[in-house]
C-alpha cells in the first residue's frame, strides 16, 4: 500500500478492509515522516503496534 491510499482510508467513512501479516486490522494513525502506521487487530484485542505502510494490503 502507499501513503496516499492510507490517507484516503483514514478519511473515508467506509469500512475498508486492510490486512497486515494475514490479519484484518484497523489503521489508527499515519506517521508520514517514518512511512509507518499505528494499527490494531479488528476485534476485542486492542493492542496497538506500528508497522510499515508498505506491509499493508487492501482487500
């Protein structure tokens, strides 16, 4: 995925499915200077982690 698409997803009211390492995630925040996002798994576990934008896949 690229930075522009992450910006679009964050500003969209739609529920856009994004995958990281085979798991469905929510993107919480974009860190443009590092090309990273803070995200968490969809579901009851809300442990947040930072991952590279390039590792995200839109379904």
